[in-house]
C-alpha cells in the first residue's frame, strides 16, 4: 500500500509517494519512491484540489462532514528502538556513574550525552542541527523537553571535563552490561586500525592528537587522528578502543594498545591467557611480541621466507574453513609448517593459496601491463621528437659521463706519474692501479632513461617477463618491448594467490587457525560502519581539542554498540537485518497527533501495513526497559 512520506532537506519539507518492496540480494523490505510530489506548497495545492473534488462529488450525498481532522506525524520507530535498547543497557546510568554530574538547561549531563548518542545513531549531524532534527522526531515527547531550549552550546558544555580514565571506565561498564545481556564466550578477538581526517587548522596548537599521516581515505593533506579497535565476531561491538596520534604507524601503536588493554582483557574474559587476538601483519615485530598476555594469529609478510614460494601446490591440502562472510571463500588450500620461527616466536606457519586472491592479483597485473603499454607508446612518440626531454636527459647524462671520464683520466695521469717516480727511485711506496675508463654507450643510457619514464625501474616486477630494447635510428632512437608470456605465467604461478598466516598456537589444527583468522572481516566491517555517513559516522567531527574528540568518538561508538545490541536482539527473533537497514526500516514507523478540533487531539501510531515491518515493530516493543541483573 502506498503512503506519503516527508523528507527534510536543508530545513525544508519535500513530499514523496512511497511503498514498501522487497529488493536487493536478500529480498529485504525497503522503502521505494513511487512519485515525487514536491514542496509543502505543492502538497497544499494537491490537497486543496482533492478537497474540492470530494466536495463536488458529495453534493448529492446526504452525509456531510461535521468536523475537520488533521494529522501531524513524527519519526518514531528508530528513535524509540534505539532509546529502548539504551534503557536496556543502562546507558544513562553508566554515564551518571562515571562522569561528574552536572545540570544544564534543567537536564542532566548524562541525559544530554544520551541525546547525542541517539542523534549519532540515527542522523549524524552537528550540535547545532540537534534541535531541528529532534523537533521532527518523537524524542521531545518521550523525554519531555523543548528542542529550542537545547542549543549547541548546551550540548557542547555537556562534554566538558571528561577524562580518558572516565571514558575507559564507562566503556568497561558498558561491556559488562553487554555480557549480561549476551553471555557469549569472548575468547577470539580481532584488532584493526583506521584513521579519520579532520579540517583542523595547521596552526591550531590546542590539538595534539591530530597530525598529517598516511590516510586510508587518501586525504594525506589533512590532519587526522587514528583509532585502534578490538571486537569479536560473536558480539560485533567495540569491546576496547584507543585513540592515538594520526602520524603513528600500526607497529608503534600495537605496543601502546597492548599496554592499554592489559587491564580490560580480564573484564572481557576471566582468563586473559585464554584469549586469542587476530590482526594483520603491520604490527609484527620481535619487540612487540615479547611477553604478550594473550595468544596471537596474524598475517606475515613472505619477505625473508621467499623459499616458501617454491612449495608446489601439489603439497597443499584442501581444508574447509568457517567464516561470517557469505562471500568468503570457504575452501582453502593450505601448507602447514610446524615449529615455524617468526618475529621471535616459535609457533605455526600456514601458507595458503586462494583462487580469489590469485584472480585479484592477476587482474592488477593486467592493469599494470596496460598502464605500461600506454606509457611506452607515448615514449615511442617522444623518441621521434629530437627536442623532447628524453634527449635532454641523454645530453645531461653524456655531460656527466664526460666530467666523470675527465676525472678518471686526470686520476690515471697522476697514477702514471706516481708509478714512474717510484720506478726511478724518486718516491717510496706502492704502485697504484689505474681506473678503467667506461665506454659511452648512448643506446644503453637511453634504455635506462626510457625505463625510468615508464615506471619500469629495477625493482619493478614487470622486468621479470618484459624486455625493453632501444636501438639507434638515424640521429635518434627507437624503442620496442617484448612480453614473455611463458615467464609471465610462471611468475603468477609462483607468487600469486599465496599468503602466510602465523600463530603461537601449536596445538590448534589448521582449520581452526584459518577459520579464526577469516573472521577478521568483522572488525573491518565495524570500522567501515564508523564511517557510514547516514548513521553512526565519526566524521565529520566538529571538535578541535583532544578531550572533545575523545568524548565525541566515545559517543559515536556507544551508538554503534546500542544498535548492534538491537540488531542482535531482533536477529535472535528471526529478523536478519544489517544495522543501517534496521534503522531505515524502523524509520518508516511514525506516530503523531490527530487534531480533531482546536481543543482536542489524540496521540496515535500510524497504521503499519507491511507484515514484516509489523513483526519487527512488535519485537522492538517487546524489549524490556530495565537492564539485566
């Protein structure tokens, strides 16, 4: 059944005719726009025409309309659901317990921080957007506040004076509540890192956290802060996290993060030495792996172990792994190495071959070859132009050769005079050897210049199977290349599709090690979620000091935690939706006021016609308010 929906853009309402349809690979119900109506004025015009038509059609009808009925609706479903799960987790109580209590605009600090958590989950925006956003929702009705009373300054003040130690304790209490609600055994954890660029001015000295560094979103020109996060595949929430400077690499941060989580690991599981943490290879070093309080599984570079590339695939064994990702390849070929030495640890090494990885690397090789061929064609055209920079580079190289030759000849002349004086008894000492005068080969020099100009340096792997030739042609040169397809296939067969995974577990079988490592995608998805611009987004952040940025990140991660707890709760009831899809479905549930007259109105929920949405809504309403004991 179609219905009319309003969407707000830059503070103005726009109306659409929408319906609910099952779309996408999982056939999940989603809202689909059938027709765009337009602005509020257009909506009024259509309503007036409809009213006139009904009036004309009812002239011969004996029934007359005795009173005018109007309806004002608010976004309700997503707000109510996140609010209910926040109550279930005791978020407000945790905030009151760990942060110094304050009252701002008649509301507690904890309540104002909770409002910001709800906003980050449902519609991330600046503090100045909060009043306008909350006015369109049922939040003011249920928490009994006036949106216009909550200025950006009031919300800003609620974040003042919160230390990192207080945030850590609040995070620990939140994990404790999660474990009561979901008594999962959290012994297999996953660690990863990311960064968030900011627009903080270079001359802002109040912020010591943000620095320029390698940015994962290609914004190396901006200052950034970084985040290390620990999660589990069975409870995909931020179990522990640590903010660090944007110019610190993963290897340095790993040691700091280990120090950070030493106290929090026993809160996640009773025995920290039963925990296994999985991470990528950027953290590996002998220094980092000394005296770890947990077990590890990590990727490892094959540099230093190049002999493993020579292990033929006939020695690999096929195994089946477990993974949370439906698209993940379940069958792997693996070659196990017991008593494997890596980064100061004697453990287990597993060399794996993945056809998916092989295909990806082969596709990249094809792109590199195509790029080389394009560059080489341009170089061939430039070689036909005597005034091109290639010939300028050749003249410069020849000039350098002449200077070098003159220096060698002068040196040799001095050596001959020195040796002659010794022979004639005019000097004492040993005779010296003359230096060989190199021969100038213009074609070889031009070959080096051509290679440098087409990304074909000595370290390029393309040189393994592509041969470039440069020959003199008249007063200039010509260049050609040859691809040895047999050598190319041999290179792919030897190096592609192979990955080394290492662990200090010696007693685990190969299937278990690789299955745990394959679930590393859970933390990657979680970090990706933290950059979702529609929900949860840490960016953009409108804070310029270290303390405010830390509190801001805490609030954003709390929003992810609440919605993940919500998703897991409805999943246990047979409803399988991602966190963003869950919020978008719930946003279709609206409530509001039916104005029967100027003095009479009733609060009511908009009728839900979709069976799946109704089932979801009934499930949400069944979530208890009180935290588990």
